[in-house]
């Protein structure tokens, strides 16, 4: 498994600053070839906006190794930001008002022209988990089975309550902004790789999106690696929560692959319920009821998270991750997660959102 994290670049006043290209140019790449700037631990890449920077880990089998790379990536991103007088914040949206600056690449500029305000306001940061699969057949079998549980991963990650200087009323407003893209959200069951590829080709053929990379399903087959890419989560305030997401995503993929190998039928994926479950998870995170994937009825968030852990328990145990997941979940419950902490900091600071960003920067590197 591997984790990609997107971060905000912020200035001393807490506002996003358009310095990603400058930061990457000034940082020193590691030796050897790479698809990313600075090969190896915490490789750095650009995102859609100049106010963002992305890190990517190596594929890792051991959870401790993944956790170490996530922290190293955050440190490497901050080292690059230091050279341009900026800071790295694990915030899925900017608490303070911003005007996004699209990176000057042809594809990004085409997207900005074609998608208008949807693109211009797309200063959002997510956490993507890649989990290896044997081939596309196994990958599609996994996608057809993990959909009901993805909203729970969003609930665990929520970290974007503020938008353009206001409390959005959501725990993950990033999920609302991201939902504006035409191909975002849950997908139906496909059954075979051919059906999956036909669906992707069909979306491209509509002429609505630029290319296959703009198929933004909550989980998809990666176009770069032999992995299932789980894309639903906010970037997590702390590295421990990103590590937790990695473990749970791998547990979901492994559990689904085993079910498929055993000949168990995939569930009936009702996209209207999947979308509603994700909307509800984005609204309240862990602070209110979630929709249970077992009943599609509201249940306390603690119970629904427990159902997820029970669902993947065997895979977690076999990977040696069960104790770590239990500890990481306990720590997350004790703090309430990123959105809850941001709102608490906001209240403590008397409504000063600059203090929220300042404390988020500190938590990013804790």
C-alpha cells in the first residue's frame, strides 16, 4: 500500500500562497530517476493549484514503514516550503478566503477554461490510498465490494469545516466541493475489467471530461500502478490518521479480494444510497449518526466504525495491523478528528481563523 497526501501552502498570515512551482524548483531532488520530484521517501509533486503540494510514499507492506514515510513526506514538503517562506498545512480546505492559482500546465489550464468556477475553486486537499491487486480482474472485484464502506473512511478523515472564511456546517466541505466534478462520487458494480474500461471509455467519449484521468470515482483502478486507488478521504490533520486510513483501506481491499476468490456475490451497489451515505459522513463525520452499510439506516458513528473494523478484522490480523488500528482509532476518538479540532481551536481563539491555520501547521508535523 502507498499513500498520497495533498497539502496547502500557507503564508505567515494563514492565507494560501501560490508558491508550489517555486518550492519544487528550489528543493533538491534525490538521486536517481523518478516520476516525481525528489525520488524516494516523501517524493514531492505539484497538484492542480499553485497553493498545493503533494507527497507520495513508496509501496509499503509494513504499517510502521508506511507511517515513517508519511511523516518523512510531510517533513520533506515543509523543507521545500521553508525555502520560499511558506508553511505546509494538512487542511483539506483553506479556513481563510483565497483565490486559487491554476498551475501553468496546458491540461490544467484547459480544465480551468472548461469547468469554470468548479475548477477555479478546486483548492481542496485529499488523501489517496493505493493498495496492490494481482490484476484488473481482482481490482474490479474489489471495487464491486468496497463501495458500501468508503463513506466510513470519509467520516474518519473529515478535516475541512471552514470555507472562504466561514463555517460551512460540514465536517468535510471538501467532499461537497469535489462533488461538483461530473465523474466524482460512487460508481456502480462493473463485474469485469472490460465493463469497467467500457464505462471509462464511455465517459471520455461524452466529451465532457478531458481524459481518462478525470474519472474521479471514490475508488478506481489506478492508471499508473497495479492498484486500487481509494480517493474518498480528506487529507488528514495528523500523520497517524493517514496511517490508519492506509491500514483500513488495505483491510477493505484484502477482504474484498478474499470474498471474490471464495465465490461470494458482490453486494447490490445502489449508488443513491452510497452517495447519501457519503454526504452524511461529510456533513457530520464522527459527531453524529452515520448510515450503516449493513442496514442502510442511521446508527451511532462509533458503532458503524466498529462494523467496519469487524468486517476487515481477519485481514487486519493477518497483516499484523489489528493492534495498531485499535490504538490509532482510540487516539482519533479521543480528539474527535480534524474537523472537531479545527472548530475547537476556532472557539478558543475567539473566531480567529489565522490561529486555526497556525495550530493546523503544528499538528501536521506532530
